[in-house]
C-alpha cells in the first residue's frame, strides 16, 4: 500500500477492462454478470488458469510482492518517528517524496515498455531497487540519506506493482482478452490475501526482531520475487500491452480501481450527453478530497494508535487486516450492482460515513473503540473503488479514457499532498486535530456530491444578500 501518486495522464483503450486492487484488494467489473467472472466465485476457471504456462510462477511472484509491501507500508511512518527521529513534518516530506518518485518511475516505466514491448528488465530493476532500499533502511538513520534512499530506491521500487501486471499480460499465453482479464483478476486476488494476513505477520516480526528484521524480511521478499521473474521468459516483439489496467496497479492511494468500461456500460448509453465541465470538476475535486483524507489516515493511523493511544503494533495490524478483509465482500457486492446504483447518492453517503469515521477517530479514548470503526473506512474504500471511476466515466460517456485519467489524477494529487499535509497537521494540531481536519475534508466532499451544480449560484446569491442585509442593519 505504498502511498504515491503524480498528476500524469493515464493511457488506456476506450474498451479495455480491468479488475484492480490497492492494498491488494479485489475490485470487480461493474456489469451485472461480473460476479460470475470473479475468481473468488468461479473456482473452476481459476483451476484452468493453473494450466497456463507461467501462471503459477507469476502467482508466486505476486504473492511475494504483496507480502513485502504489506509488511512495510503500515510501519514505515513508525520507523520514521521511532528510529530515524523525524519530526511529523519531516516524516510527511519523506512520504511525499517517496510517493512522487514512485509514480514518476511507474509512468516512465510504462512509457518505455509501451515503446519497447519489454517489461521484464524494468520489473527486475524495480525489484532490485526495492531490495536495496529496504536493506539500506536496516542501517541508515541520517535524514538526508534516508531521503536519497526513499527517492532513488523505495519510490522507484514502487513501480514493481504496475510492472508485474503488465509483465503478466506479455508473458502469459492466454487464449483471448477475457482469459487475460481473468488472469489479472486472479493475480490481484492473490495480492489481496497478502494484505489480509501480511500486516499481522509483520507486527510479529517487528516485535521479535525490530525494524532491522522487518526490513530485512521485506528485502528478502522483494529478492525472492525478482528471482522468480528472472527465471521466466518474456515473448519477443510483444508491443503495446501497458494499458490502463496495468496503470491501475500503480501504488496510487487508498482508492481501488474498478474496470474501465465502454460508454454503453452503466448509467449513460453510448452517445449520451456529457455533463458540464463544472459538474465534472466538482466530482474530481470531491474524489481528491476523499483520497487526500484517506492517504493522510494511512500515515497518521499507526502513529496515533501506538503513540496517541498507547496501543501496540499488533493493534495496527488488526485494524489494517480487518479493513482489508471487509472490503472484499463489499466490493464484490457493489461491483455486481454498480450499473443499477445511483452513484452520486452512494458517493455522498460514502463522504458522510468518512466524516463520521474521522469524528469517531478524533474522540476515541481507547484502541478497542477504533477496531470496529475500520468497517466504516472499508465502506469508504469500497464505494470510491467501485463507483468513483465509473461515476466520472458516466459524466464523460464519450471519453472513458480521459475520464479514467481524471480519476487517477484525483487519487494521485490526494496521495502526493497527504504526506506533507499530514505532517504539518500533526505538528500543529496533534493526531486528534488531524482527524478533525480530515473530517472537514470529507464534509466538503459530501457537499460537492450532494448539492447539484445549479444550487451553488443560488447559495452564493443568498449568502451575498444575507451579508448585505446585515451590513445595512449595522449602518442604521
């Protein structure tokens, strides 16, 4: 769950399909029949995949990658404060630079693989960078050197997540596009399993061996993934396979990415009228605010639990594992019915639940209160994952590729800003004040989703009239 993003354009065909996970979580197609395509629910098709040459090694590589990421992401902020002696602002800057480096590396890697048709060399390079980065974290404590390690190795290694899926598209000899999409969905399901148990195992490793052992184990996992990939062959002359599906696998945010649909799938029919630029901008800004708050939570939550509420690292792992586990059935249910749901209402409800979640986090007096509240956060992630991008696509029915790029950009802007912003907020207002601020961001997103565009002019005129009347009364 590396938190990283950049405002970049996302390539992708207008009719491509993808099933994506972030935190390694499963997102299913928005079409009514999608539930039958999900690997969790269609085991016979999954066993058919095992007979595809190269699928089992790729499944092992994906699992090792997921284990490495789930071991490190929840505890990187704790490392910065407890071992590297960072202030909250310095920690935020560290996380932001890692985020920017990761998305920049993913973008450049995707463009290079598009032109060359080769994915394995860059995948191996990114895994080697991640291995070196976490080995350096075992011994490096100087802040300036940590920034170099974060940007040059850890951030660059974050591109492995997108590259492993683009490599799978090139390396697996599938029979058709449907089987290729199903193979990607199955790999993402395997990735989701790492995020269910990974943080808990990471907490045990951390308790037994400290950060040295944790980062050493993560480096070994990245190296094992690289070893598996190095033994595989990539077909020559396989061009242009880095699609929006692969870009969806980039470490962007807490937003999970659903399938890219054709204009006829969902709320708008092909050729339907596009929404106004203001409506589109409101949706993008609202999704950015939700992503910003969600990413800030990922940085602050471990620190709040351990240092603010005197909890343990095992408590951190329980919360993250519970969230990951409950998101999966929610996404399956929403994914199966997304075409029939009124997306603005669901997204507005999602923002309202997010605000309630942050208020609860800010007033909680004990760790045990926070554990069941992660179900609220799981609901937010599930709704934004399954309905967020399809809603933007519904607003732009003739340009699903541009709509997808806008959705990714919203997640990326929120992710980039969350590092520095969370550091400044914690330093100025403490952990509880940071959650209150995130709650205000969620309320702003609620207003943007719930209030139709034509009402803003009326509200502005009413506000100006009210101010004018009050000023006139004072003059009298």
